[in-house]
């Protein structure tokens, strides 16, 4: 299913060894929260949710390069439209018990984010 025209937010968190376990805990809580609270169809639908985890590589463009001691978590959420993403932020701030822990953890790791951007190419 193509998601062209939908709204996506993508984070990459790069965590040192002392912050990986907390990342695992937070993302487990986050997935559980979204599964229980988010729309699955309609105007505010969360169309795709993925969290992936793997080693940071010494040369990010060479998959055979040596890993560093860090771990990367990539989070991607695709919503039917910008209002769905806005609804996500509203619910997260007001209803997700781990929002404070998430913000504290994010303050201790490197974060790159592409906020609420339109999907310009999408296959399947």
C-alpha cells in the first residue's frame, strides 16, 4: 500500500551503551501506548509504525564497516494527514505516562528528526 501524500515523522536516536536498556523500555511502552490509543482508519489514522534497532557503524555508508559502541534506534510513524500527527502529539503529551522519561532519555542521546513531512515516494 502506497502512502504517498501521507504525513511521516522519522527519528534516529543514537544511544551510548549506558542508554540502550532505557531506549528498549521506552519504545516497548510507546508501541503499547500507540496500539491502545491511536486511530487505525479515518482522517487521524496511524498508517504505519516501525521501530528498528541496530549498531551504529563506523562508516554509515559501508554496511561491512566496524560497529561503534553506540546503538541506533529509528522510529517511523506515518499518518493519514498532518492532523493525525498533531493528534498523536496531543495524546502523547496528555496521556502517555512515559513522556517525561522519553524526553529525559532523548536529552541523553543524539537525536535527528524529520518532523511531519509529506511522503513523496512510497511503494507497496
